[in-house]
């Protein structure tokens, strides 16, 4: 726990003439009032106001604000009164402490109570003095830092409230560092699994790139000094876990696809030097198109000013750069707190504070004025559009219920936020009374009415449109059920045909006693497994009717030396190698051949077979589609992921049940098509070819699809042994620094 003298010394470092007596008096009073009170951690309660005060000293706030931090819980949690504090410390400090007490009593806007009136009360409580807001944010930050000692339910509730209210509020006030820490601490408790995963991946990346940040800092610094910016400071850092996670979610990217995990700041003396530094960097390294923003000429509403650019810099790493002056950097870190710094003997009066008030706080005051003029909270929301929450949008149901969503949310997100069943059955939406596309981005204050249909199934493509985790999870679940239903339909037809050829009648009830032999939990799962090719229809037949373990088959030469076409009693036609024991000329024979060991299944000798243009490889779940041509019947083999198969959904009689079943002696390669997007620079093609050859893969066809200034898009038809080797190739290509994206093509 921090000592009294340590706190005083911290204040005197940036304000030598600070009122030491006031700080000591506030410390002693808080210590006496809190007495033997303990926190959930077991620490003395006084440790909390001390740590809150310490956070505010990092922002270089005046001694009056530090005193308020020491006293902020006294009226709420002790016998202290407003009159007593006014008498001992003055009305100014008493007013601030009482304002903080009112905030604690509010039913804040949480996921369980998203009402406009509560937001209205919150803004009114912090409207009198910016320092109330600063102390409240510091109070919340320390509470979040010590949240581990709370119950799981309380941790979740406080974290959600912090993510919904206090982190956006800190950001809207320009206090970006505080916002990031609040978000990270909330993220840790709201989604611990994701937090652990992202943190671990960042640690692994940091170890793998050890020394990289320092190297880039040195190279950037040397470049700026060599071009006359001798006072430039370069600082690099790895992005925070929640920032990384949010980008992965919003952009639908995997961790490996992130290209700007590291960010660098160039801090110079004045504005002309900012643009000089930008020109120096852009002259030396290639710029990533569309990633430049000038927040100096057009500052953000919270006073943030900086130049943003992304370059393909040293070590061919994508580097995100922020270029700003020292004053801009100060405001970027502390936001409105930077406007209350007291240096070089500047006045500490309220008038001086207000004369240097930030745009962010001016906006807050303007918002309060608009609120005071409004007749209702709803009118207030309509006028202000809730700009306080720059990363959230607040919308309404037709009955006036308030729904908070992330920035960029669509009516689909809105529907799922109301209820999962409403999201699943959504077919359209009215926004402010007008029918609008479901991909429309919602704005603050929109009234959204969802149009539903009882027969609607959410399309899988919706997952790429929505931005909320709840919507994505619900769409994935509905998609899985729809796919299972589709596979179950195909499996049902396959089983009916197999049972009919065996002289049996297929029924779901007959399958129930055999589920344990099939290793399935329920009948629908078993039928879907047949449709996916994970289980043979003959396995089901044998499980339901164990007496049919032996098959009567006829065998005829196929025309290929050493191969025979075999027709089972169930009607399935296979090719087998070698000579059967008897009946080669079509006579019947009884054999104990295990039908699951056949290398090729489901194809007769009088049908031509071909693969889809983009290929299929062993390990793919495959489906055959029967085509009738002038020359006879032909079966085309497709991977189950092929979009082409959608054209045959209403033609089940053309679907053929085929399966891979190749033994270890197989020496055939199979074609697959991949798309590679790589840097357009010398040596890229050589690296690609070397990687392909390194995993024993052959390139059959190579085509350049499109060439841009920075990137080249290529398609490769490669020959591989199986899916495992293909996935190994894709993984190694993704790891190349010159490769932006790589994926398999199915169409």
C-alpha cells in the first residue's frame, strides 16, 4: 500500500508548489473515517482511495483533485457528511465528493437495464466539473485491477458495465490508454478463454520476434536523424489483447492473418516536423494503400490529433505508424486530463481550467445543454445520437426498448440481440419506418422493426455480415442444424436404396437398437453420418440386420488387367483388384470379402468418371453427380464444399454415394486448385516454387490472375497425395512473408 509521504512526493514532482497540508489533511481524514474497513481482498479499505489518487497523479492533476480522490468514498461508506467536508476542505471539494456519491447510487446502463433515463442521470452527474469524471474513471480502473477477489457473478456484471459504459466514456474523453486498460481488464473476465488464447499467441509472437521492435525503432530513428529530424523519438509497442481480438472479430480474421500487431509512434517537436517525418518514411518504404489518415488537419471529436499510415517497412513487416507532436501525444494519452495540467506556474483556478477546456468536454457540456432543453430522455437521444459511445450504436425497438450494439451492427445483429428466435426467423427490417436491406449499418437513434417468417433459416453467409458474437454463434448453430438436415435427407435416400436392394425396409425405429453398434447418439446423427460419407450404408444394414454379414456377389472382368467389377446382393457395384475365388464369368459366388476395404466404391464399369475442374483429393468428403451425355453416362466427383453442388439440391436422383478408400499402396497424385495473393516483388515466385517443392508437391498449371502495384494474384493447380499434404502446403505458404493470403478454390 502506498504511504502518505509517497503520494505527496508524486504530486510535488510535477507541481512543486502543491498544497501539501491539504493532501495530508485529506489523507488523515479518510484514514480515520474508513477506520478498520476492509476490501474484498482483505486489504485495508484506505488502500483503494490511495491507489485512485496515485492513478490521478500519473495524469498530473492538481492537489484538489487528488484530495477528492482520497475522500471520494467517505460520504457513501462512512459517517462523513457533505457539511463536514465543506467545513474542513471547502465547498468546491465537498461538491465534487457529493457528485461522485450520486454516481455510485445510479442504476447505470448495463445489459440488464439499457434505459435512456439512466444515461441521462449519468451525464447530469458528471456535468458540473470534469474532475468528477476523472476521479470516477480512476476509481473504476482500480476496481477493475483488483476484481479477482470478487465472486464470478459480480466480476462478470462489473466487467460488462465497464465495457459498456466506462471504457467508451474514457475513449470519448480522449483518454485512450485508460480506455485500453479498462477494455483489457473487462475482456479478461467477460471472455476468459478468448483472452487466454490471444494473450498466449501474443506472447509466442513476442518471443519469436524478440528484438524486432527494437530493431525497427533503431532503423526508423536513424532514418529520421539522417534527414534532419534529430529530436524525433520513436516508440514501438505490441497491441493489447482486446484490441487484437476486436480486430479479429470485426474483420473476420484469424490471428495469423493479422498484419499490424505492432504499432510505432514518431514524436516530433512541431506540426511541420510531422509532415516532414511522413514524407521521409513514405519515400523510404512502400505505403499500404488506403491506410493513411490525417487527424492533424481534421482532429477527432475528442481532440485526438495525429498522422496515421501503414508501411511495408524494415524486415518486410507491415508497420502501423502514428506521427504526432509532444503535445498531441500528451493529449492522446490523457485526453481531457491533459487540459488540466499545471506547469510553469500556471494558474490553478477553475477559470483557468475552463479557458483551456478540451473539445471533448465542450461536447459533453453541449450535450447536457441539449438534454436540459429536451422534454424527455427520448428527445435527448434523438438530438445527441449518443455520440458519447463512439464504438457503440444505441437503437430502439418499436416499443421503445433500448438495444446497444457495436459500431457497424446490422438489423440482423439487432434481431439476435432481442432474441435468438427472432434472429433465426428474420427476413427483412424496417429502419425508421422504411424497409431497408439487412446489410444496412445501423446508426445511433434508429428505430428498428424486424420482419419475420416462420419458414426462414438463417443463411450461412450472414456470419460474414454480422458483428456481434451472439449473432455469429446463433447463425453457426442454425447452419449446422440445416447442414445436418441436408445430409440426413441424403443419408435417408441412400439407406432406403441400400435396404431395398437387400430386401429390407428401412425405418428410423429399426435403427434405434443398433445405435450403440454404430457409435452414434441418436438416429438423426447416424443418418447424417451416412450422408456425409463418414459411415457406410452397408454398416448400418449390418448393424440393423446382423445376419447379413455375408454378401452374395457376382464378379466380371472390368477390362482393366487385374481388376474386376463386383455387384453385391444389395446392388452396390465396386472395383476390386486381383482374382476372386470363382465365378469369374458372371457366375455367383459366396465371399467373405469385407466391403469396407474396396479401393473404389459406388461406380460401375460402364460409366465414365471425371473430377471437377478444381479437383478433389483423398481426405475430402466427395459426392458424385450423374450426367447423361450423347456418349452415355458420366459421373463428376466434387468435394462436398463445392458451391456447384447447390445447383443439384432439387435433383436427389443424380447424387451418387462415392467414397475414398485407398490403401497405403496408392501411388497416384490428385489435383487441387489454390489461390495465392503475394507481394509483387522480385523473388516471390521463386519462394513459392521452393516452398511447393519442399513439401513434395507438383505444380501442374500456374496462372497469374491479376497484377496490381503491390500484389499479384495467382492460381496454382497442384498435385498432391492427399488432403493432409495439401493442408501442409497451405500452412507453409501462409507462413511466407511475401504471401498475404492463400486459400483453396472449390469453383
